[in-house]
């Protein structure tokens, strides 16, 4: 029998991400591209840029991001390690994790 996938968790984290200079779009698009390459990141919901260090072939970007991730991945490991597994992600500091069924601190459970 088919078992539904566990719901996602929402994770807010400060990150340092390497973004290529030759990419299409802006820095936010570059951050989204890098994070969404991680198989456990389902969606990047918010990106706030805080710093930029230009380098020869790329740029190191400091940002705060809000992503939805697989609840199973967060249960198996801490969210910092899961996000840091992505190529180009050099620093992760998780500030807040919202469990499934919670949006902005309020439960979304339906009562009948």
C-alpha cells in the first residue's frame, strides 16, 4: 500500500553560498539554484541578502533563507548538516525550524 510522504518542515537559516559569476539571473536566483540542487530542499521561500564577497570566478554571498525541507531528512539529521551537504554551501546557521502543520508559529490543523 502507498504511504504518503511525510510533510515538509520550514527552516530559516543564515547561509554563505558560492554563486557563479556567469549564472543567469540575479544573486537571489543564484542562491535559489544552489539550494534547490539539494535533494532535501523542496522550495526556497525567502531570500534576504546580507553580504557579498567578489572573488575571481564566483561570489560568496551571505544571506538568510527560508526553505521547506523533507521532514524525514530533518528527523534523520540536523537541518544544518542537511543544508550544508549542498555543493556551494559553505556555512549554515539554522535559526528556526517550524514543524509540519505549523505556519508562522500557528497550527494549521483542521478540527472537525
